[in-house]
C-alpha cells in the first residue's frame, strides 16, 4: 500500500474535522481528523464525483 498524503482538515463549527487524502495508486481516502487509521477509501474519480455532486446540491437534504 502506498503512503497516504493527507490534506489539511475541513472543520465545521462544533463538528468533527474531516480529512481527505490520496496515494500514488489513484486511491482517495476520507477520515475523521485524528483517526486517520480508520478511513473510507475509493478511487479518486469516485471522490471527485462525490464532491461535484455535493457542490451541485445533491446532498442538501442531509443539512
């Protein structure tokens, strides 16, 4: 397994901080800041699609 390069945490007010990471094999990772050993992983394309869908409002019903 390649080493994961983590981005700076994304934090909301009073909420957990999430981190996104990638590796050189084309995988993407999401973890709660401080718990990077327990992550969700998929392809970078899947992460890209999720981010674009969230930006397009497809997850607004969760707010």
